[in-house]
């Protein structure tokens, strides 16, 4: 019930926040209130929380709780950071709609419903911040591009699911004890490639990276995690479960198809990392680092083994949490120093140690250390998804964050550049308030001084918000999703039961 | 029953062709009303009345939003290859859908041969075949404006027609979706239609007269 309650709070709350965007304060109160309530409800999701709705089981899990809590906290903290750096908090409404729809999508047993909800939520998250409250011609073009990408990915996945459930699909046509018919094998290959193509487009992996790179560059930075991070990861989670249940149990080897997927994944890892290293714009670095992460996630599709699916889930959730921290850092850094080129950011960490601490957390999360869930997952995915020696080459390329994030950190402790030196508001300031003891009047004075103190320290507080997002990201990357708490475990077992029933 | 469903499938496909072919925004929206309004009835068994209501009302809501958008100056509507070519495209795709439906029926060990033998045209008029026919027909004409259209309104109409085509194809291939999935699909249509409409309202048409093909 908690999953449905969460959706019932987040989706209407987000829609109301979007509809009242012309009045930013009202929108912020509605969105912030819904976000806080969603966070509380997300904490109450349990594995035993299973509700049948109109014949479809909506199942909670420990993994889903991790996703929902991290995502909800990220939305709120990013919105706080966005408001503090001078924007209107326009990402709050669209992000909440996407959040509510995605949580239900991951919790249900029906992949068709999952893809429909994820696409609807993705459209809201991508287009909402570009049109609310106003947009220019460039933003409109960007919105159309993102809308097309979302639609193509979602509709392709829906068609593949329709084939899977049709009389020509494996549930009806496969012989559970015999070899796979050549016609069915071809169908399995096409269905598999269709779903992976949808994932490639939705994640923004190479060769479908153009829209994602443009989005990361030109859309509000705070909107990037909901569109290219959490929302895309949820899409890949549903696709991974569908492949696990529809394609993997058959005896069809699909070697050619898996090789194609592995090639696309390797290209994304190598070229995405290279582009992130060569780019000088921090928003481009964010965009291409997401492209590289998508490549590693795709490796989960190229090996039909439970270990690779489990590692893929760990990687997806851990990396989007870490990249939410990077997005928060980019948002606050750009607003604080007024520049977006890495070369102009010399000495940024010396001027803002809070931002520096947050960035170090992002760096650790992105590179990983032995024992961290994402570190292990990356090794497993490259080993199972690629043959030797290509796995070593791709694994080496997957450590590109050492170069592109390490460079930003090294520049951060260098001599302070002129734009960084001129930046204001980086020191903690308390004006008009001096504690006068534990009296009622002192408390009233403290409350009265709060708005002014917030205004005076808005950039420090924004940096603190970014630090918190990075801390959440690091903790999720360290722990991952425990194997037994697969967010779609309940959904999968129900689907398997349906499969067995249909085969009988 | 099959003849009624055939009529519905024909109307849905014709509505889709009109929606993407005409240069008049109002006529295009009338085509869209037919496609979105009748599409949910192209299923056997029919969904529950409440679900049908949700699907039809969400379709009307999309048209309402697009109608508000269409009040402005929206050049770029209409097909450059013209409605006869679009109709042929849809017809070809629909015939493919009917054949696929018959094939699926055979795999599933479906209906016995009709009175006229296995080559009788009536064998193809199964609910699955008709759903696939209307779905593939709508997808065939919706694809180009959705992906290549330059006018915001044309893209929005194309996306809605394409999505409706996918939903009909899904219904034809795998049977009537469950109630919750129908609501999810209605939400998807709404999201695409409203997002496309809002973007169309803010877009300035790039081409003086409309199509996805470059002017020679």
C-alpha cells in the first residue's frame, strides 16, 4: 500500500506544482510539501508490502525503498539548491511526477504497464522544466528532441512486450523442454534487440547519445538526474527484468545479438569516457560521464546470467545516485563562480571547501574502492559481458573518472583564478543576531534572523545541499541493492508464475 | 461482431490518415477525435466501462489541449505526399496487420476455417487482425510527422497517432490489456499529447509550409 500511497502523493503534488508554476512560492510550497511527504512514505516501503490492484501485483521491496528514499531526498535537496542559487525550483513538480510514476513502474509485475508509466513520467521530467513557466525557442527545440527520444524508447519497448505476450512470443510458443524453433529464435533476437535499443535511447548511450548530451548541456542542471539518471535507470531496471523473464530462460543462445549489445556498450564506455576527458565544460563532463555509465549498464544485457543482472541493478542505482551528486555540484559550482569551463575554475575547492568535500565524495563514488557495490558490479559486468582481453580494455576505460573528475579536483586546489577569486558569498555570515541566552526573546530573535541569515549564506547552504546529495550517492554506491532485495523481485516471481501457468 | 469491429478499425485508420494529412488544424483534430475516441472500442473482449471512459476522456482531453494550441498560427501542418499517398501507406500497413493477425490466430490454434475455406477474406477479420490492422496503419502514418515533423503541432499529432497505433497493435497482438495497464496507457497518451501541445504552443514553425521533407 505504501507504494500506491507514495504515487498518490507524489504525482498529484507534482502536477499541482507544475500547474501553479506561474506563482513560484505556491508551487514551491506544494511541491516541497509533497516531496517531504513522499520521503516519509518512501521510508515505510517494506518487502512484505504487496497489494493486488486490478489483477496486477504492486510489490514493495528493500531495494525499492533504497531507490525511493535516495531519489526523493535527491529531488528535495536539488530543489533546495536550485532555489538557493536563484532559480524558482521549477524542477520540483516534473521530478515528483516522474518519481511517483517510476516507483509504481518498478513495483508492478507488468512490463507493459511499467514502460508506459516510465515513458509518461520521463516525458514530464524532461519537458516540464523546459516549458514551465516559460521557454525560449532553443528550449522548445530541446524539449521536442527529448520528447521524441522518450516516445521512441517507450513505444519500442511496448511493442517488444506486446510481441512477448502474443501467441508468437516465448510464453506461448516455446517448448520448455525442447530446442527453440528457428522462427522463435529470430523473434527472440528481434525482441531482445528492440528492448535493448529502447534502453540505449532512454539511457543516452552511444549511438543514441546526441539528445542526452544536448539535454545535459542546455536543460536546467537540476533536471538531469530525473531524466537521464533515476528515470533512465528505472527504465533499464524494468527492461532487465523483462529480459530476465522473457528471453533468458529460453535455450536460444542469441550470440550475434549479444555481441552487438556488447559492442554498443564498449563503444559507450570508451567514447563516453574519452569525450568526458576532452571536454572543458563541466556540464559536458556531466553529460558524457552519464553516457559512459550507460555503457557499463548495457553490459548487464549482454550476458544472460543472474550475476550480471544483479550487478547491473547495483551499478544502475549506485551510479545514478553518484551522478545526482555530480549534477548538484555542477549546479552550485556554476552558479557560485559564474563560469562553466574547467580551465576557469582554478582554485574552486580552496574557495569553497564544502563543495570540495562534496566533489571528493562524487569522485570516490564514481571511481569506487574495493568492497563497494558499484566497484564489484563494474568488474562483474565487464568480465561476464565481454570476452578476454576486451574486458580488460573496457574495464580500464571505465576508470576514466580518474582522469576527468581527477582533473577537476586537481584544478580545484591550484592557484585561484580571477573568476573564482571574485566570487562572493562563500563565507559563512551571521548578521543581526547574537545569542542572548536561553530566553524566549532570544529564540524569537533567532527565528526572525533566519530569513536574513539564509539569504546571506545562500551559496554556502546550496553547497551544503550538494554535499548531502553527494553523501547519499556515495552511500548508495557503497551498499548497492542487496541481491535478495531486487526491486522487481516480487514482480519477477509473479511473472514467472504466470509463465509457468501459461506453459501448462 | 467482426463487421462492426471492421467498421471501427476502418474509422480509426481513416481518422489517423486525416489527422496527419490535412493542412487545416480543425480537420486534423476531428480525425484525431475519431482515432482516439473509437480506438479503445477496438478490442475483444471490450474493457470495463470505467476503463473505456478513462481512455475516451483522456483522448478528448488531448484533443482539447491541441485545439487550444491550434488557435494560433500553426503553419507546417499537412502531409507533403498528400492524403492519397498516406491512405495507401496506411492501407498497406493495415493489410499487413490483417495477415499478421491471421498468422497469430493460426499459431494460437485459433478459429476454425470460415465457410468459404481458408482463403476466405473473412478469416482475416478477427479482432486480433483488425486491431493489428488499425494499429499498424496508424503507426505507418504517424511515424514520419512524429519523428521528422518541423511544426510543433504536427509533431504532437504525429506522436499521439503513433502512440495510439502502438496501443492498438499491442491490443491486437496480445489481447485486451488489463484495467491498470489501460490506465497507464491512457496516461502515456496524455503525457505525449499534452507535452507535445505545450511545446507546439511555444514553438515557432521553422518551415513556411509544411512537411518533414526538405523543399527541393
